[in-house]
């Protein structure tokens, strides 16, 4: 039975994000979005090829990486697109780690001059970095290797782009650029009841058509409903974990910036997430703790709650 009342999907759900950006049919949406986010630096992207999202490490026991979207353009440049629903310890570290996979994959056997194709990591964030939360003006971060002595670009083939969507507060009437339009629709899509007048371009016609829940068959609807429930449960659990674990509740004065590294509070966060039936792998990603540490903590809970 269909019970959802929203007209359009939430793009921060796994189903919604892959529906809009992860299929061959909707590839034009991804191309248009990347062209706006990256700008003219790469030249205009005309074509993309989807690559396997699960990347194995060089050794059998090496840690793997699972990307939301992984693709390359006609020039062989690689793009990792990650949707991050909630705050995660060491998220920036994970971004850098993930970017090493497309770098290493470019290695050639035999004689090789080490020339690399560019790698771009794009993070669409449903949260604000702790260190940037007092700066409400900058929500579009573009990070490269810079020579700190000269301020000049040192290496132009490794780029990290982060979009802190909670900071983007423009109304429909304030939208000025195509980039603004993309951020507006990503942040507000789930709450819209009709297509905004300022989003009448052909590319958004396709987006709104694909985002309309009423046109999904029963199987797609079920997948989306389950994905939405997971998203909402995750957000609620993490909000509770941060409150109960005091990861954000005391970020004032001398405690600012220190809480995430404290084992006691991480342990409390693990307990809260476990009690809300969050799976161990996700707890591992969010807290930065190893699976072994998390399992040991859970096994030692009173009555194994």
C-alpha cells in the first residue's frame, strides 16, 4: 500500500541519488551537474562512462572502497561523486583515501612516465563541517595542492569539491545561475509540490519527471520507501548519538574540536547507534573505529543490549 505523501523523491536517499544520477538513461543529469560544479576547468564534459563502484585494494586483505558514483569522461579523467547523509569522523580522510584508487589504477606495467589523468572527488553534504560551521558564507569548497610558501597551485590533477548544502539558503527568487538552480533543487526537491518557475530548462524537465514518485511501479516505490526509512532512521539515530554522546553538545570554549577524538564519547556513539539497529559497517564508517573494536564494545554491553 502506498502511504508516502511527498510528490518528489529525496535525493539524499540511496535510491533517490542513484535514480537521478546513476543510470544510463539519466546520465545527462550527471553530466550537466558535473559541468556546473567543476566549471570550465576540464573543458565541457560531453560524455561519461560509469565505472564499477566497488573498488578492491591491491592485496586480498586490503580494505576496499565503495563509491556512490564513479565515472570517467572522454579524456579519461576520473570523477568520484559521494553523497554524505550525516556527519562522519574523518570524512575528509576518507575522501583522500578514496581518491587514491583512481590514481593507482592509472599505473602501467613496464615503462611508464607516471603521467596521470585528473581525479575529482565531489562530496554533496547534508551537514556542515564542524570547523566551518561559524562561516555561513562559504558552502562550495574546492581544494587542491597549493604551495603554502607562494600561494600558487602546485598540482592541478587532484581536486576535492565539497558542497555543504545546509548553508545554501537562497530562495527561488534569489537564484541567479545554473549552479544555484542545481543546489536549490538538490536541497529542496523532497519538499516541493510543483516544479518551480525558475527551473524550466530541459535538463530539469527530465529531473522532475524522474523524481516524481507517482510514476514509479510497485517495486521502485518499495525500494524508495525502504531507502527513505533508512535515511530518516540514520539521521535520527545520529542526531541522538551526537546529543547523548555529547559529540556536539559541548563544542564551546576549551572543548571545541576535541570531542570527536575521545574514545569515551565514540563508545557512547557506538552504543546509541547499536541500540537503534544501525549495522556495524556503517557504525565503523561514521565513528572511524575498527569493526573489531565496535564488536568488542557491543559484546561487553550489559545483557548484550
